[in-house]
C-alpha cells in the first residue's frame, strides 16, 4: 500500500486550538450581529415599500442605533454604517415629498 503523506495530521498546539475556538465564537457572534443589522434595515425598507412613511421614520431611529452599535463593536466598518443610514434617511425624505 502506498504511503499517503496527505493523510498524516500534525498535532495542533494549544495556542492553535484556542485561536480556532475563539475564531469560531467570534464568527458566530458577528454573523448574528450582521443579521440583526440587516433585519433593522428591512424594518425601515418594508414600510417605505408599502407607502407608510410614518412607520418608516419611527423605525429609522432604532435602526440607526443598531447600526451604530455594530460599527462601534467593529462588526461593520463605520463608513458602511454611515452610508446605509444616509441612504435610509434619503429614501424617507424622497418618500415624504
């Protein structure tokens, strides 16, 4: 039988094991946070699509807060958050007029 070098696994150091564990936890945390941000944006976009500007304005403040928290935690870049907030505010302004 041929000796297959690919099948041999090298032992991982405790540092590597810990880093992998931390990385998986952070990934799960960030994925949940990004989903929360997307849902917050949808909470503003949905009323706008149906023409309910008042409801969209009400949801905008909580959406802004949620997105800014994501930027503060480093989940999303702050410029990305600023751009999303700006676009939502602009969409509401256009819908009002």
